[in-house]
């Protein structure tokens, strides 16, 4: 067996996890299979890389030497692969377009826009809870474009070469159980939510939870998150009356859940579109932005609560 790049990635993953079991899960391998691979890698390199114990694995002195070299080599190789893949895709119209999106009502509109401007392209997409990995994937050539977002004071830092254009900034609303007394109100005051239990996604690199907590703290309120969930799980918790949650203004009410604006709009969220400045969508970037803005406006029109809020607060 010859040493390959994937073997270096395996070694680094084991070291970062501190456990063969956790490393196997992250690499989507079985624990026995990963252990066998590690044994073969150690045989090729000529020494034991990790000391095994019940509590996990720890790099040996020899392992530390190998890890230092692997950690120096892999970022350079990844950058080379990303640049070469990007260069290959910029020659002529794209044959494949990979899109990503956070939880926002814009991915469908982005797919439609890409299909309009590049009808010959094969389009695929995937969702991601946090925008940071998405812009990194755009920078490294693993995605052609992505719908992302950020919060005031916690603006998304785009990697070099990635263009980011704003689509819209909207207030955050609150999702309540339909039977909640505040669901009868046109708008809800933060003070009326002071004693509520909250459901929210786990803290992530986008720092949205930090933005929520710090903003409420400045306003004299505390965000008591007792349920960490997202997507369908979060909605189920709210529907059953166990918590309330912030939501995007374009979120459409579903049975069992009422969406209400917050008096004074103390929190907001900004939708963004990211693409590579030298990627296959560079030339059509501005046109895609216009189409995604139109998709956002369509999402606003679908939400009766948002339409009514806009009517009340129209300049």
C-alpha cells in the first residue's frame, strides 16, 4: 500500500476526534474498518501513530511529527484542488452548477434563475444550517453559489474571491403556539415574552444565537433557551405549546403555529447571495441577484402576516 492524501486526512481526523469511534462516525466508516486502515497506515509509515487507551487515543511522539507534516500539507493541497477545479469550470458555459442555501425561502428562486440563464447546466443543491461553511465551499469551488445570511453586528466575512450581494433585510418575527394568548395580538411586545421558554437552533459559527441574546440583554430581557432544535423539530415543540421561537418574517403560518411581528422590530436578518468572482456564474451574478430579489418579494407576498406588517409600516 502507498500513502495517499486520504490517509493523511484519516490521521488528522483521528487526532482531532481523540477517539477511533468518533473519527469513524465523522468519516462515515465502521470503527473496525477505520482501525484496520490505521494499522495499515502505521505499517507503511513504519511506526505507531497513536497510543490507544479506554479513554481514547493520543498521538505518540512519532505521531506528532507525522501530524505536523500532514497539517502543513493538506491545506495547500486543498487550495490547489479548489483553484484547479475552479479554472476548469470557467472555460465556457457551466455544465454543472452546485448550489447551497441556509434555511431561507430563496433556494427555489435561485434554481429557477440559474436554469433560466444556463438552461444546459445540470443543477444540484443542498441545505446547511450555518452560512459559514457555504461561503467556504463557494471559495474552494465545491459550490457555484449559495443563499446565505447574517445579523447586524455579526456580518458574514466573505473569503477572498467570493462576491456577496444583499437580497433583503427583514425584521425577525416570533412563532407562537396557535392557542397562545399573544396569538390574538396584531404585534407582540418583547416584554410580553419575558417569561416564555424559547426554542432555538444550537449556537453555530454564524453567531445568530449570540446576536439574539446580546440584543435582548441590551433591551433588558433574557433569552431563556430550553429547547435546542431546528426545522421540523423546532416547529413541533412550538406547536405543542412548549416554547416560542424567533422566525424569519417570510415564514408562512402552518396549522398550530401563529406568526406575529415584534413591536418596534428590535431584531433583523439579512439575506445574501454569494458566488465566486472567477467562477462559472460570475458573468450572470448580477442577473441572478435580480431574480433572487424577485423570489424574495414573491415569498413576502405569500405570507399574509408579512403583507399586513408591510402595509402598516409602509413609509
